[in-house]
């Protein structure tokens, strides 16, 4: 078994490449604000539909319409970035995400719900792909994993804060406040768009500099990631519905999972920069699958929290590793589009399929079977690794001026 030997520091005394720049900070702000807008209304829209007399299936259609718009936009975002550039795509995404929320202030919600959800999904998909690709292109290649980890921290906060805030405000009859907040946060990137690059970033590589881009490798990584996003969607959708789990316990467990995943993604990026991102693939899949397998004992609160810690750790690792590896093989726009598409398609498809299964098996067995699906990605991850990733990565960094452990060092 090989040992983990970090890449040798360059002989020169140059300081490590600076990670944070003004354009990258603006890209982080755009990512944060678009996700805040998205999560503020994610659960509020179904609440509004139910309050207007709609059925549960109608409320579910709103989420489906939102995700449909998202994946449609993600399918074409890379082409749009190539033709129009980052600035235009982020601007268009911000407009499509923020402006429709204003319709909830001036019209009866039930008349425009599906259209608002679909158009906001389009905007969210464009913003997600464009900001992810732009941020990656602005990061020094030798610190890209760490930078993507910081991007994960930025994108994890809205899920923790904006989602419950939107529900709380709507529950206190402050729907107009939520809609206004979603509109403002969605449109916020327009205020800073002048500081963003147009068609090309000022630093970083174009992606895939070590090998010729190969679509097969990219799709293999997307399949590995999609298996885990399916599981994430299943957990988020059905843990609160599982028999014998109080709502407060389910909420706390999901919060723990979200926090652990965000921190794991950050640390996994730092690890991948030093030792190679391919080393994370198989362990991440196994840890995530173990977390799902532990959920067969849902009667124990301690086991529930342990399973959420395990799954969160594995999911954060796989988020970091797959995105970083896609960026090594594909141009930023294509890598970001494929990664985001795998995330949203898996997250949306998982609950739809497993929901039918859970009606026959019960939720604990459905969680365990989902764990088997995740575990089935391990051979694909091992095939992708091929026992070479870390060594190649170390060689590529020997001349890149990578310093030792320098803390955040932005």
C-alpha cells in the first residue's frame, strides 16, 4: 500500500499563490445571493399553494417545475457561456431568478406559481453553472481544491439559514417579506457584475491541461456523484417522514448532516490539493454508503446522528473530489454544467423513485437499499482512480510552487 507523501515544495522561496481576488470574491457573493434567493422560496412556494387550496400533488409539482427549469438551464449553460461569456450568463440568471419573485407581491399566487417556479429554476441553473465555472477559473490550479472547498462553505450557508428563515416568515404571515427578500437577493449579482470577467478569467487554467478532455471520464465522475446526490435527496425528503422520528429530531439530524457535509467538502479540497483528489473517491463512496446502512436502526437517536455524520462526511468528500476532477478533464463551463446537472437530476429523481419503493419496504429498508446503490458506485470510483491519481497530481504540483501547510492563506 502506498503512503501519503505530499508534493515537495518548490525550491524557490516564492509565497504560495494567492487564492482570493476581487473577481473571485464577487463570484462568491453571486453564488451566495443566488442560493439565498433559491432557498428562501423553496419550501414557501408549496406552502402558498397549499394555503390557496391546492392539493399535495399540486404542491409537489411546484418543486418539480423548479428542478425542471434548473436542469434545462444546466443542459445549455455551457454553450451560453461560450457564446456570451460569464457576465452575460450571470446577469441573465440573476434576472430570471429575482424578477419572477416580485410577481408574488402583485398577483394571486395560484395563477402564476408554476411559471414562477420554472423561470426561477432557469435562473438558478444559469447562475449555478456560471458562478461555479467562473470561480474555478479564477483559482490558482494548485489551490483549486481548497478554493472549491471555500465555495462549498459559501454555498452551504444559505441552505442552513435561508431555508428555515423563509418557512418561519411565511408561517408568521410575512409572505410578502419573503418574496421581496428573494427578489433582492436574486438580483444582487447585477449590482456587482461590472467587476466580473466577461468571456475569460484572468487567472487559472482552462481545465484539462494535463490530459486531453475525455467525455467518458467526465460522465463516469458524474455517475459517481449522481449516486450520492440521489441518496441526499432521499434523506432530505424522507427522514422527517420516517415513523418514530420526532420532527425536532429529524430537523436536528438534517442540520448536522448539512454542516458536516459543508466542512468535509472544505477539508477534502485541501487534502486533494496535496495528495490527489482521486484518493478521495472510493473512501467517500464507502463512508456515505455506511451512513445510509446505519439508518436501518432509525429507532435510536444516537444511530440517526451517527448516520448523518457519516453520510455528510462522505457526501462532502465526493462533492469536492468529483468537481475538482471534472475541472482537470474538462473546460470550466462544461465541468460545472455536468456537475450541477448530476447534482440536481439525482437529487430530484431519487425521492421520486425511492418514494414508490418505501411504500412497500418501509423507510429504514429504503434507506439501506439506497446505500447499496451508493456502494455500487465504488467499483466505478476505483476504476476511475486506476491507482495513479495522487502520483500524477504530485508530479504536476512539484513545479507549481505549492507550499506546505499554510493554513487558510488567502
